[in-house]
C-alpha cells in the first residue's frame, strides 16, 4: 500500500521549480517563479513555515542544502544571474551573494562535504563557477570555467568523494580527484576534473540528440563502479557506468513519451526517480542481472478529489 | 505498482524528491516560466509505502528473527571449518517456531479486533505466514535436515499431518468413544480413508475395529494387509534393496487379493485396498475430499515408492497435482511453490516467495539459511553461480528497509553488516542522515559505528554534533554551547580524518570571540582538564593555555601567569581578533608592584605590539607602550642590581 | 532451582524498567519506559499465568500506557506509588500509580515542562535521582536542579553546572550530589553552599568518554560506583579519596545501569550496551580489618575482573541491554531488541 501521508501547501504564488530535503529529511526548501525560497519544518505529518527568504529578483530555479557539519546553509540560484548562500543562526540571513554570471544561473550543487565547503553552479552564459569557502580568512574564492557548453549549461552534479578509482581502496580513497558532471544545450555531457588549481575537461559523453536537461551522479556504494544518469529533451534517459571514472559506457534506460526534465537518485543509489513532461514520475531499479526495471509509476489522476487517492499493487 | 494521485494537484509537470527510504515527495515542477503568474495549487505530496513489518505485532517477528539470523551467521562462520548441519537445523526450527508465535499473536489480535477492515488484514497476514511456515518446513526437510539414508517418507508424512490436519479430530473422538458401530458416524469412512492416505495405518486399523462387522472376512483381510505392510527403517538392519523386494512382494499380494474380488461387497474396503496398492484412479477418486493435492502427497509416496529419496519427489508431486478435481480450483501461489520445491527448482521457489507481500522477510531469511547450508546453487544465463549475489541482494534490501524505521534501524544495521563491503557503505549513507535528537542517540550511534568499524561515520557524527552545539548557542552569542561543541570536536579526533581538528578550531574560535564580547571565558571546567587534547588545534591550544593563564592570575601566581602570557604572545598562534586581548592582558602585570616581566620578555612584547599595532586603537597602544617602557626601566634597574651584587 | 530466563518481545525499545514495590504480597507489577521510536510511553505491566497447568511460566501483560513526548530517560521510585520520570524533551514528571487498580492510568501529580532547554530549542533531561522526596535532575544543557516532590517546587537550580551535557547523577547524602558529564568529568556538589561551584571535581578517566551511571552503596553511602561509556567501572571510598584511584575494564561497551541487590549488597548487577548482564560478587572487593571494638571494611580498588567472580546472567544479546531492576530473586531487564527479559531464581 502506498499512502499520501501529508500534503504541504507551499503558498508559493507561482510555479515551483525545485524542492529539496535537508540532510536529515527534517526540512524542506522550495523555490518558485515568485522569486522566493521557502523553508518548512516537517515533523511527523505536520509542517510549519520556518522561513520565507526574499533576496532574488527573478524566478529561483534550484536550491541545495550544505552538509550539516558546516551548519545550516542553503544555496539558491536564479534567473537574476545570482547565487545566494543563506545561513541560519537564530534567523535565516544572507551569508554570501555571488553575481559572477552574465545570464540565468540554472543549477547549484554542494561538493561532497569531505572536500570542504564548496559550491558549484552553472549558467545559461555557458560557464561554470566553483565557489570555495576559505575557513581561515572567512572569504569565498571563485574559480570560473568559461565556455563549458555552447548556448548554456542546464545541470551540474558532483562525483561522490568515495569513488571507484581503480587500484585505490575505496574506503580510504581520499586523494581521488574532484570531479563534476554537467549537461548542456549543446546536447553534450561533460566530465570535469580538478588538476592542481585548474579544472580540465576530462571527458565528453555524446549520446543525446537534444538539450540535456538533468545529470545526476549516483551515490557511491564503495564498489568499483561509478554511475551517472542523464535525461534530455530527446525523451531519453541514459545510465552511464564506469569502473575507472575515465571510460564510460551508456545504457538507455528508457525512451519516454515526452521530454524528461529531472532525475533523482535515492539515498543508497538503488532507485532512480524520473520525471517528465507527461506528468508522470516513475521509479527505476537495476535488477541483479543489470537490467533496469520500472518498479513504480506515479501518475496524475483524472478527476479525483484529493481524498480518493488509490493505489494498486 | 501504479499510484494515482489526486488530479487537481498537477496541472503542471510533476517531479519527485526522495526522503529516507520508503518515503518520497512529489511536487509540481516546472522548468519554464510565463510572464503572468499562474495560479495553481502548489502542493507537495509526502508519499510513503506502508510497510507490513512495521506493525507492532510483526515487529516482534522482526526482532526475534534478527537474533536467530545473527546466530546463524556465527554458525556459518564455524561451518567453514567443521560440519555444522545440526546447528543449522536447530536454527531453522527456531525460525519456524518464531513464525508460529507470530501466527498465534496475529490470530489473537484478529479475534479481539472489532473493525472489519483491520480484522481482515490481520487474517490475511495469518494466511501469508501459514504459507511461509508450510514452505519453510518442507524446505527444512528437503534441504536443511540430515535425513538418515535420505529416505524422506516419514518426514513428508509428518509435514502433511502437521500442515493439513484432516479428520484428526473425528478420529480422536471416535477412538475415545470406542463404540462398536461407529460407522453410523457420518464421517466414519472419510476418516478411516483419511488416516490411510496420511500413512497413519495404526489409527486406520483401530478405527476399523470399531465397525460392527469387524469380524467379517473382508475386514480381516484388509486389516491383515495393512498390518503386514513392511515399513522401512534405516536402523532395521535390512538394506533398501531387501526392503524394496519385500515391499513389492507385499503389494503384489494385496493386488492379487483385490483382483480376487472378495471385497466387491465392501466398496470402502476395496477403495482402501486400491489406495494401498497405489492405484492412481483410486487416489483421484478421493481428491475432491481435500482442498489441495498436498493432502494426498504423503499417501501417494507411501504406497508407490516409500523408498523415494529427496530428489525423487518431483514425479510424485506431478502425479498428485495432476489429479483432476471436480471443482477445479485455480492454482494457488502455494501450489506453485510446493511444486517448484519438490522439483528441486530452488531458483523458482525463491522467485515465487519474493512475490509474497511480507516485505521480503521470508525470501531473505530462507535464502540465507539455504545459502549457508550449501544447498543453494543458482546459475544465471551465463552459467555463473550467482547464489551469493542473490543472498546478498536480498539481505541488503531487507536491511535497508528496516533502517528506515525510527526504532528498527539497529536491526537493519546488523543485517547490512553481514554483507560487506556494500552493506556497510549503504548503512553509512543512511546512518549519517539519521536525525539525532539527543546525545544519548548520538552516543548509541557511535557505539554501533565502533562495533562495525565505521570510523569515518563516527567522526562525521561528532563533527555535526559539534556544529549543532554551536548553533544552539547562536541566538545568545554567549558561550553556553561551546563546551559541548568542544567535547564533540575532541571526540571527532584521530584516524587522520582531520574533521575533528577543524571542528575544534571552530569551537575554540567561538569561545575566544565570546570572551572578547562578554569578558567571561566559557567552558573553563573543560579546558582545565582537557590535557593533551588541546594539541588538536592551534586555536584550541591557545584557548586552553589562555584559560590556564586566567587560573594562575586568579590564584595570584603572577610570575607563572606572566611567563605563560609571554609564551602565548611570542608563539603567534593567536588569530587577529584576539591580539588586542592578549596584549592588553599584559597591562596589569606590567603595572603590578612586583616585577613580572624581564627585559627580554618586555622586548618581545614590544616587538609583537609593533607588529600587531593595527589590532589596537592608537590610544590603547600608546598606553601599553608607556607601561612597557616603564617596565623595561624597572627590569634593567633590577638586572643591574642583581648583576652588581 | 536453576536460573530461569524468559524473553518477551514488546515492540518498543526499552530504556528503563522498575518493579513496583508491594507491601504485603510478592511484587508482580513493573514499569517500562521506551525510547528511540516515533511514539514512546511508560507502561505498567503485570506478570500472569496464562496456562493454569504451567506453574512457573508467567507472561507480562500490559495494564496501562502513558505516552510521552521524546524518549523516557529515567524512571525513579519516589515511594511505593509515586514515580519521577525524565524525558528527552526536557520534561520531568511526577506520576502516581493507583494503589488499588494498576489498570487505571498513571496520574500526573506535577509536571515541570521544559525544565531543561536550550532557549527555544529542545534539550534532553538525561537523568534524575531522588532521596527522601528530593529529586535531582540533570540535562544536556549542563544545568542541575533540585525539586521538592511534596511541594512540587524547584528548590535549587545551578545553571551551567557543567559546560558539557550531564549524563549521570546520584545523591550521596541529603546535601551532597555527584554528577558525571559527557567527558567523564565528575563533580560533587554541596547543596548547603551558596556558590555555584562544585566542592570537588575529577575525571573518571582520561579517555573523554561519558560517565553513564553513578550509584552509591545502600548501607555504606560513602562507597561510590561509576560506570563509563567505555564499559569500565570504578569504585571508591569517599572517606579516603574523593576520586577513584583505578578503573576496571569490565564490559566491552558502555555500562547502562547498575544496581546493588537490595537484600544483599554484596551482589552487584550491571548491564551494558554490549548486550551483557552480569552479577558481581563484591565480597572479593572488600578487605576486613578487625579494630579494637568494631569491624572496619575497606574497599579495594577494582583490579582484575576474573578475580572478582563475575557471572553472566544470560547469553549476551546482539543488542544493548539498557536497564535492569532486581527484586529478591527476580530480575527484569529491557533491551534494544524490543524485548524484556525476566530472570527468575536468582540466588542472592
């Protein structure tokens, strides 16, 4: 049985673009075309609005929670070309504002906490920014990767810190280089690697035939295998696997009826949620023999009152 | 599985975000904007899959079977060096007894339940666990137990009697009443035949003695046939070959008695004779008396091939399952599982039990025990043995499922720990996100992390607790959380993680700033007893030493205090914001009646003052310069005096 | 008769158990407090025979349930029908068990809501102790309160008694209380003193592990025992030293609760996160020296566990045993495997 345990009225005055749960699953941050970011406390079936953050002057596309060892920090990015890092210390305040892009900032992602407090973001101006907090000075250091994707970058995701570099003990693999995957309007997926104080393009993955909308690096399970999921306006979802983070093998998960907008991995990386333009969310799981199977599909019901949700097993 | 959500919610596109495990949220998401705000219901739906095993009654099963599972892992460890089949059998029986207790609890609860829907679901759980126990028992006979000589019949009969008790009560009643003429009882003959097909020949004979014509020749003949049936016993001193010969001889005799048509006046007795010679049509004719073909299986094996070995039961199962019943009931799940089991197709069995709605409890535990008994061999399409992988993937799924429960997480963890390395990595991912509402819970998590060697997790938890303690303090700006933050940071030390050091630094910096703001040093009790832990971070070291300076000063040990202060100044480990405090602290010592600082010390302080003059206001710096110069004069004078004498 | 152990699964992790004392009949009812679940509660149980023919087998049956917010962190008996309960949301409650009908729900006499707190944030009240109606409470906020159970008043508060969270507390005598913190820092408080400074303080060990429980000897209150998160145990005589001189490695993980047998203080019972429950023969720990007119007993520091006759009361569980309570030959203990165990025929 599947149950809707709770509905949260966000009170946003326009479309929601992202909703993210914090590290412990106790708080929900949402952002919307109404230029605001909202934070809710969710406790056993009830939710309360904890903060309504106003600071952007355009639709807010995405939000991202930092690791709690750095305190309660939330990053948001917007059409207004800005990234804002919010901090809770009694109240939520603006900790840092980054305005280094020339166009809409489409995606933000915090680096694995092991690397420190680092934020990556990407923009319609085609560039990426890596923003690092320097603890000793209390300043933020910015590195920019210009012309990463032609026309624009839509999505960015970090490689987990514990990853599958060959010949390294995956559990003590501290020295694996930092990696980022991006998806852009040039139909490409690119993998970036930090080398010294530079970020270099390590790989470009060609498969999609239209804009890449979302890329998501799967959580690492300490196995000698890395996995990236990508989705595109070509209606396809592709799973990329690698055992050395250098050579990548694509598998088409499925071709959908409509554009696929976003992807989300479950906590342990065993389930992938795919959502698309056909108003459906489907959950996919890899079977023991490497096949991807749809285990569940959540679809928009037709003409049912909110209490009549049904489930079939 | 398809979930249909309230329609009005999603005029826009839907997207999904995972919460922990069986919970996720769906929200209307859009990646485009329009020029005019669109009025829509911006609701987020929290969705959860109901987990059967989380109901209180079944939590008992979850916890109790966890104990057995862990004992089994230990037994498997010793089985690597010595045969441990007896132990496995004991544990298999333990599992079954746990299931039976669970069924009892469910029945009890169903009897008390007044709500119809709840009652029905409780009863459906009862059905599920009945089937589970039935299959488990048969598995135990076929794969876990060490059957002497591999002759399975007695065990098979026991299984049939146990799970499909039919006519048992009537038989007992009739025998207890012990009345001649019992055939008047409407179920008399059904009971006698039932006893025969269950292989309870003695009971059948005793019942026949209650028939009013027991002294007739026909009865004597059948009784004699039943009595003289050879029964194989491994300890009987005869070989299976010899037994087979005598048994076939006996059956031939029975057959000839039957063909002599002496029993034609007694159709029931004739039927019994036909059953014991293994006549298929006779068995088929009584099939309708039973709900399933399992009831007949024991009798069929007994009267066709009592010497059958475990792997020879497939044909018997096929024969019994093929008997046409008048009311052709659809093949049940249980049917399929029993058939697959008797056919020896364990892959199919496990596939079938994975379809049961018990959240994988059965598939996980059964696969695990069969795997450890070495009885499971499953090949994939490339003919590679994937048994271990199958067992691991089931245990991982089950473990992760339990980890989602607020209370059962520790049970889940103990499952994941038996599937290294992936299990522990998964555990780590889930545990580091477990909300920690109290120190007690955090400490328990640390104990578990230590038990399973999850040092990185332990460090992460300590650092997060340290950061949170500082956050608690955040509103007041005082030092209330600093002690806790430092204590947690110190715990995060070691193992080369480095996270602990940084956390120490953060907490120490907070303490120094709090002192600067309010003039009271927080966590003095901790700092004065921290000892070698101060070395974890420069700022912490400074804080600890500075605290000691205060102690010495308060105890009026000015010389020692002065010496310590100079060492703090000259070591230059203080952060910029603390220089003013450090330098101004020299003032009262410079002005004291007794000479505290030597001329060398004074020079050092002067040097630092000039280097860090930016951290002091001009007025304060001048005041300090003056005091330093005066002290220098006193010190030189004292130096001359002492050298002059 | 041999030791008889019987487990009952209760679908709650049990953090505290206490027998409910009876004056004229054999004790048959007990309390449990649960933790680490979405909803936690205090339950009253009775032991009863289900099958008349089985004389010795008694099963616990719940009689009443009182749900609380947060985890139950401590339950202490104030008298035969009153209990003080602390919870992880910072509350302390004084509850009454009906003397006539144990089935009737526990009745609230006093509730001190958010007695411990971090301003608006929740803070756990980690433990409490009581002596003749006075209740000492401690919390993660490092604060320490004395409550009067008869008048329902807070008679004394020491804010910031510790800069870390406090985890264990014990009355040494009417005006003296000992507390232990997250780092094993122990402090002795003289309640007659007006200053908020401890009369004495010392570290249980240098390992920065918490002092999880403190206990004093029922007939010789100057004998103090402390259990550590590391599993170690310390015993010392306050007349000789204010601090323990040695620490014994006992359990392989944190000591969760200790109790001297009420009828025979030579017997000590301990349980642990490692899933062990032990009884100790304390005779081996004392040395008697005959003085001119009376016998003086000296306590030796704990040295070797093996030399002290330690018995395991049941095979180690795979999960933590959080609590135990003993009444004559019956011991009850509660564990993280969501079970309670009744141990009968314990010789004391």
